[in-house]
């Protein structure tokens, strides 16, 4: 088994191509899932659906974030390192507005 610190260009590419969608898509789905399944339930059994969807999204997002972080810090620097850092910055923006909106919803309730 190869150590994490010695990824070649193909493995860094694979880490980005797998990690970016697995990290960004669940991050984008967290706010609507919380609002429409927990805060203002719109469908029958919404809380049960949320009990299944949110932990699955958290697991997928964690795995994707781990892959992006591994791909971002590998040397020598290349295009996939830069793309991984860019995807991590996108996740930072998504986490910021999600936290802001949830805080505003909490204050309003």
C-alpha cells in the first residue's frame, strides 16, 4: 500500500475528480434539506427522511473533503493541486453562507 504522501499526478487527478463532487454537492444540499425537511416540513415523514439524508450527506462530504485535502497538499504543485485548493475555497464560501442563513433562521424563530 502506498503512503498518502507519495501520490503521482494520476492519483492526484483521481483525488480531485472524486473529491470535488463528493464534497461540493452535499454541502450545497445541506441548507435546503434542513429548511424543507426539519424547520418547515413540506412532505410526509420529512423528519425521517432527514434522519437518513443528512448523515449520508455528512459522510459523503467528509470523504470528499478528505480527498480534496489530500490532493491539495501533494508536491510537486500542478494544476490539480490548484483545482483542489479552489474547490476547498468554494466549500468555505458554501459553509459560510449556510451558517449565516441558519443563524438568521434561528434568530427569526
